[in-house]
C-alpha cells in the first residue's frame, strides 16, 4: 500500500521548521522532509514515501538479507 | 549498494525458489497483506515461481480499496462547493457511490493531485482566500506524514486548511480476518513499510494470540520470496514466530518520532472498511484538539450512499476469500474503464492487477 | 487608424485577431508568414496548390493539446510539426507539406505565440517540410490560463512497394524498437511532480523519417511501423497485436530505459512502458534482417539505443502481447486508458 523508494541523501538543509534533504534516486532528485529521520546524514540511503524519509537503510542488514539462503537454510 | 536491483537479481531469485521447492512438503495458505506486495507479485509474475503447494492469497492492504464510498462522496461535495480539493493521484479514479474525483475535475471542480501532504498545505498558504481540503488516506505508513500537515497548519494558524481523513490500521484487520469462521490463512506476509513505522510489537502479539507465523516483508521480488520462505519454514517446523525479513528498514521499536506524531494528532476508533464492514479499533481519527482542521466538521455532509455496491464483491476479494477471476462481474460489467468497485481501479487492487497482467 | 501588432511583453491575442479582418491579416503577416515563409503560403489563398509528381500519397492529421505548453526539449509547436511528420513517416511516406490550424483562447500572450510559431519553423526545417496553408481562430477563454490548440495535417509521398500497416505484420517478424523510452513523459511530469534531473532530461521529440529512409535504403522490408506516443510502447504493441490478430513475444531486458527515467517512474509509481514518447518507434521486419536494421538505426543519434525487443509468435483469435522478464516469468501487456496518474500506494 505504500510506494516507498530508496534514495541517497546528497544535501541537507534547514528551512523553516523542518530539515530537508536533496535525495538522489539514480539520476533524479527530490526534496525530502527529514522530520522522521533527524539523525540522517549525508550519504545515507533513506526510504522515501510521500515526500518524507521514513527510515535510514542499513547496508549491513541489506547485505545480510542478500546472503540469506545462499547454500544453507537461513 | 543501491537497494533496488540487488533485490531483483535473477540469480538470487532462482536460488530462493530452489530453496523454497526443497523446503515445501505440504500445502500451505499464506496471505500477503499489502497492496504493494500484490502489485509486485503480479507484475514480476512471482506466483508462477512458487511451488504448487503454496497458495498465496491477497489481503486488504490497499487503502484506496478500503476507503469508504461516503468519504469519496464527501470529497466530491467539497470539490463541487468551490473549495480546492487536494488528493494523492491514487484516489482520483475511484468511484464513490456515483462519481469520481476525476469526473468532477473534468467538470471544472478544483481537484489538485499532490505528491506530499505538505504540498496541500502549501496550496493553502498560496490561496488564503479559498478553502483547501486535503483528502488524507493511508495506513500507518502514510498517516504520520498526513498528520504533519494538520500539525503544521495548527502551529502556523493556516485557517483555510482542513483534512478529510480515512486512515486504517493493519493489525486490527488481521485480527478480524483470523477470527472469521472461514479463515484459511495460515501465515502472513506483513507489510514492510507499515512496520517501518510501527515496529514489530503488534505482530508479535498477533502471533502469540493465534500461533500465526508472520514474516515482515519488503517489496522487491527477493524480499517477497524470502518472506514466503520464512513463513513456510515456520509452518513446516510448527514454530510460529515473527521474522523480520525487511530488517534493512524495519526495527523492533519502529519509528518513534512518527509514532509520536500519530499519537499527537490522531486517536483510534472503530472504522468502516469499504466492502468489509466495521472493524473494531481499526481507524485513526483527528483528535478534538484538531477539530477546527477536520473537514468533516467544517463541511457538513449527509451521505446518501446505500453502501451496497451493485454486484461488487470487493469484500470477498480483500479478505482473500475469492480471487478476482471468480467474480461473475470480472472483465464483464466490471473493467478498469467502468469499475464497479475500488479494487478494479486502484493500481495495487487485486482485480486491476489480475485484469491487466495475468496469464489466463 | 492602424492597430499595430507589437511584440511587447503583455500584448495578448484578442477575439478580433480571429475575426478575419484587419487584425487577423496583421497577425498573419507579422507572426505566421515570417516563420513559415514559402512561395505557396505567400499566395495567401484559401488553399495551397501543390505539385506532387507521384503515385500514392499518405495523408494524416493530428491535434495537439499538450500541457504544459513549454517543456524541457520542446513545446506544443515542435510537437505539432514533429508529431504529424512522424505519422507520415510511420506510413512509409516522405513528409512534404503541412497545414496548421490554431485555436487560441483570448488573452493568450503574443510572445508565447511567437515562440511556438518559431519552434514550428525550426521543426519544419529539421524535417524538410513546408507549412503551406493554415487557419487561425480566437475563442473566448474557458480556462484560468489562456490556452492554445494546434491541428496539423500532413501529406507525404509513399515510398514503399507494399502498404505499411498492422495487417502486413507476418508470423516470425522481428520487432525492433528504435530508442529508449519514457523521456518525453518524464520531461513533462518532472517539474510538476517536484523532481529534478541534475544531468537534465529533455523530451525525445525528434523527426523519425531519416531513420525510416535509412531502413528503406538498406532494402529492409518494412511490414509495419508505429511510433510509441501516448500510452507508451505497451499500448502501441497491444493495439498492433489486436489489429494484426497476432501474438507478440517480448523481452523486457531488451527495452532500453535510462536510469534517471527508470528512477523517476519508480518514484512516481509509473510504468515506463506506458510512458509517452515522441521520438521512438516500433518496426516489424523480416527476422533475417533484424540485426541489420538494428545496426542501421544505431548510426543515428536518435537511434543509439535501438534494439530487437521481440518477435511475432503467431496468429490467434484473442491476440496478446506477452512480456518475458529476467526472472523467467511472463505477464500480458495492456493498453493504458486515460493518462497515468502518479501514485503513493
């Protein structure tokens, strides 16, 4: 139900009450509100839904997910 | 790591399918809850890859599909009154009891598509002499962002802004399904983006209460196949638990800032799910403190909707009791151009997905 | 008393510009003729007299109502010329002459009209066509922002031995796509959707005849051509499948989508296969000429991404276009009805 796409933070700036990020999705960028991920840093990948970052993606956990079921059972 | 193509890798998908084939010894029925998962399964043809013993059924996780017709009728009446009605694109083609927002727009009503709730707020700032109403729909993933718009409107005193809400919650819907006497679901793929906000706790409770295996699952082909794998593994072993397949985004306690925003702006009450009926404690409604921004109060409306939709069995589809192809109206009186109900219109509705993509 | 049509910032088109009187003449003389200047149109007669020493003519018409009027890589004027020129190319004809009819809402800025007409002039030169006759009407404003609608009709000389249409598609034909998809739709949608392309993204709007001519010169038999405009490649394929009564088998990995377009579609929840293009076409040709066709098209800057994307698999009473993906599964393609709307679910 929730179209949310991963993108990388390339700029962070404050505007009014909010912290915004310029997020790059492989060559297209969008301004994203960081209210729900205040600890996000430049270079982080975030999941973006309706113009808000909902979580900071963990590369370590992503790699771990990719290697699940390789060879043996998880 | 870009977090997309890696999870669509044909090699990894094939590996997972092989493991699933080796693992599955008995027939199992698994429900994937989220419309986004339905969309991905049908678009990537994942059902074709599953062992024949696994029956995958589609659940009610499509907020567009479950938004009550009277909310759409109310939105229409607001748009036709001269206010600016802002909505996500998903809702525009969904029929209310007689018409849709897209039809109203064609007839001259001010209906604006927005990509974010803050866009609607900006439209209100730019048009101080007009009423601006945001049609806010969604599950727990979208509700926090929607909440921000009304939170900010109150903070800044943007008096011409108000919100018409239809927010629903996933765990009460699963509870409802599981209590149904003809429930056949043995395990759930829980929606990964909802859980990104809420965390795992409510799903742990569900699992403990009903001995139900639950895999919190992402949306790429590898995610969905892994989620199914974990469900089957737990079923084969008889060890129900909650497994977090989408751990790169979901953590145990969820997003506390988002949950705090939800709690500030909304309260939980019983809610009507289109096609299904009222589900206890399953909806989020604006608190009294935000009453002045509640479009339901600002724009009084009496629904003329009979709530009986001619021939549409969306409730059966959304609860996984029937497949779209089993509906007598499917691809006859009901098509995306002339939908009888929401699941044929929504991009992630099971009926639309079957209509467009499926091998018959 | 004269009423000079001056090019000032705020000069607008009024109802009297379309009434056929003095102001209409001034509009023609000062805006249209300088742009479209050729011997035929200079005669300013009710119709154009043309010398066409040839057998069959292709004749097409289209109307252009695009919003926004101006977008990265073009505008409604460029589209109005290029679109009709491309329809002629898709018939296997060399485009030669165009008419253009304008319906302009009063209040439309003269400077915008000039800009659009200039685009049409440039597009006509690029496509080697002449605009030889036209008409202008001015109507009362219906929308908040005054709008313009353009109709262009075109004639071209048919160059092939056999008709080029869906009924000429044969079992076993290769299906070639001349370029990457989705750029036009994303160039249009990006700004109003809050997306930016740091490397820039422009509409792929471009004339296609040169590529068609090159295929003919390489003696490649063209059974059918179709540009993948509104509704995208998927809609064009499904329509052709239905019109020809043939099943198509297609391979998703062969369809080129640039990374920024792919990402923009993902962010907006849109399907690149349903995204409109204005500079890319499908060609149905004998299978044994497929590689050659691909090579011919790739010589053009607009054909760098040309690829054989599938095959005509056979006749059917309920023909479908079947897409195979990299996971080894298949789905049917479907026609888009209405425009794609961005989604959040």
